[in-house]
């Protein structure tokens, strides 16, 4: 069988490696981290709802279980035209038939970004956020601002759901501790209707949540800079705060920018609906670092990354049979998530034919907890994998 080199140990890369091994391909996965970090459940780390170890799965363990090779090293450059990948330890990998790019995305860099903490950034930041909130709890009061932004060069390059989840979970945590009245919580975003891509019911529902939980909102004005204790807006207004939790818009991965790959204006690897990179017959791009085709409301989500990964396997199999790589992920692009808000959750789903926003007052939070358990343990082979998940 063929040899596949997978770059990236996130949701997309791990899924691609596992599924390729199931088809008996030789697989090597390269990642600068030695663990898979399950970002969708990391929202509970800052509020002591889950430990860091419960959000990460060692890649050596997954490699042993599924039979792929794991190389713990940073990728420094992809020389796709030369059929070579350079690593930070000085090695160059050339022994592969197919290259799967799954390294994720970078982040836009607004002025003063160093004064913010992102739940979608480096995994360790989630622990830093917890420590900062703990320090505020010792003082007994404080001001916390939570927000997100997009990238005007790519409408899919934003991730607002985790910001809402983090904000509502902090609110719930403070209420549990009996100190909510001593804290000011503010949501901010540059777009006038943040959350609109989740469907027409999303924006009024979020506004009701904000009002009911006494969360202030500052939206519809461009963010020009961050300072140590303030968010600065284009109209001259300032949001004074003690802690800024912010998810910046996405952009292309820095390594991709330093490579010979075709990139979109936003820096994402240009690939077709079969995930083949433009101009290549043996290089695929999946996950957050690839262009995402589909409707205007499309969003980069973990389940979409897995759909792309499984599609790549189908296409590699087809190429091995001498057929065309015709499997498309686009019909499966949708928004699907359980948005956790602490004591409950909301099921959000959207596709080309319908939009749904379903409150789950009793089962929602346990449902998302159960998904986290299922995801980690299905990857370890401890529980059966459900069809399509």
C-alpha cells in the first residue's frame, strides 16, 4: 500500500491517520505537540470544570493503538514541489506517496494582541486563563471582557461559539461561588450581529441570554487595539477591563506561508472540494488550515475537519485504483454543535435546508460532557465508534 505523511496532530490529522491505517496504508504523523488537544471541551478548564489532562490524549498512545508512526517535531517548511518536508530538528522527510496537510490555522494579529488570552490559542493558555480568574476570585471582584473577531479576507475564518460558551460558563461559575454580583461581564465583537451564522434565531436568543444574565454587550464597532486593561474601538470608545479573553480571526498557518503552496488571500491552502491542493495530484489539505468551500455561513468546526479527513482517505483509495479523486466534502458542510452555557446547553444545527436552535435545559450540559468522554475514548478504541461520528 501507499505511504502517507500527515502533518498535524489535531482533530483533522489524527482522524486522517487513523482512517488511513484502517485501509492498511503506511502512515507517519508529525506534530510539534505530543498530544491531541480536544478544543471543544477546553472551555471548562478556566472554570475548574475539567482538568488539562482530561482534554489531551498522548499521540504516542494513539500511534500504538492504531499502528501509525509518530514523529514529535516541529514542521518548519513544506517543499511540496520538491516532495520534501523540513523539520525543526534538522531532518527532511521525503519518503511518502501522499502528503496530508492538517496543521491548523494561524491567528490574525491585531495591535496589542499580547494583552489577550484565547481559548482557541495554544492549549496552555486555557490554564493561564484559569489562574487569572482564580487570582480575581481571591480579590473578590473584577471586570472580565470576552469577545471574538473574524477575518474580512475569509468569512469562514472566525470561531464565535467557544467565546459564547466561555462567557456563559464564567457567569455560571461565578454564580456557583456566590460572587457574580461583584463581577462585571462584557461581551464584545466588531460585527453588528455576532452569532448570525448559527441561524436567524441565534442573535435574539443570545441577546435574551445576555439580558437575563446581566452581561453587557459592545458590538458593531471595529476593534483597533488592545491594551493591558482595555479594548479600544474605532469610534474612540474604550472598554476598561481587568481580563481580556479574545478569539482573533483565523489566518493561514505560518508554516504554510513559508512554503511553496498555493494560498488564498487569507493565507489558507487552496484546495478543491476533494481536498486536493491546487496544482498537485498527491498533496491534500484538510482542517482549519485549508480553504473551506460551501455556503456563506460555513464555519471551520471539528466535525467538518473529520469529514474532510475521511474524504481524503476515500480519494487516496480511488487514486490507488487508478480512478479520479472525486469524493467531495462540500455536501457535508454544516454547523452542528452543543453550545454549553453552564447549567444547560443549546443544540445548534444548520445546513442548506434548515436551521435549528433547540434549548436543552437538563440534558444539554451532560450531553456535551458525554461527547468529550466519547471522543477521547473512541479514539483510544475503548468505546465503539458511532456511525458518522
